[in-house]
C-alpha cells in the first residue's frame, strides 16, 4: 500500500520531530556519531525517508541551530517588553539568556559549546553555504538585539555596547556552563538561588546605578 503524502503542516511537524531526535543524539553521542540511520531508528522510519526532508546531517545541524537561536531571540523580546524600567529590561534579558541555557541544555550545547560541528566558514563554496548563511544571520539577531538595547538604555556608543554585550555573553555562558555541568552543586547547596542572585550582581555591574 503506497504511503499517504503528508500535507504541509504534517511535513513541518515531522521535520521538527527529526530535529528533536537529532539533538538528543548529538548531545548523548556527539555530532560525529549522528547519522540519518540513527535518527530514523529513533523515529521508527528508514533513513531513506529522512532524505525527503533534509539533505544530510550537516544540514540538520544548521537547522537545529536556527531553531535554537529563534527561540533565544523570542525570549529576549519577551523579557524586554515585559519589563518597565531601563534597568529591569537589561536585567530581564540577562536572566532570559541564563534561563534558556538551563531550560534547554541540549540546544545550548549545540549552539555554543560543541566544537566538532560545521561552521558557516567551512561551508563557503559548498551546497551548504545557503543554509549556513541563513543560520549565521539568525544567530546574530539575539546578539544585535542586546547591543541595540545597551546603546539605548545604558547610553553606550556602538563600540562600547558591542564590548559590553560580549562581556555579558562570556559571563552568562560561564554561569550556564557551571550550572549544566552540575559543578556548581558541588560548592553551593542551592544552585538556582545562586543563579537568581547572580543575575542581580551581573545587572548591577553592567548597568549604571543612575539608569532607571
């Protein structure tokens, strides 16, 4: 009996299921162990079926990152618009980054920590250049959003906002990495309490006291 064709909505849903399965394999076994066969086995379909949706595992990787950065950007927007004062807007974005890393550790690992995965520069001149460029564009949106808000609310020039955004990223990444590796639990009894208090520390360090 021939397979019934999926409609566009079903196609989109199944593509998301493929991404979900791929993320789990990347985190548990590493990107080098990811294969269409393993993804197919996790979903109960053949590897051949998956090639109707994605070209190969490298393309899948870029779409995993695209989805993750879209999620992060959405959290930044929500955090920013839900706060009222200038200080709280910046603080809420800091908190939302750490919250994203803790709530979605698999995505965070793929987006920021996994070293053995293709990057855009590796794909120039290949069939993956287009999707790699798309991923890079979307990945930069959250960073650009933070820079823009730092300029606006902290009275920084473009270079100052850029450097401050990098410093915030580095510091927040350290918090997420220690939390997700569970190392923070070895030295602090209540990791979440530490994270909450440290968000205040970070925001007071980078946002001038007279900015309200």
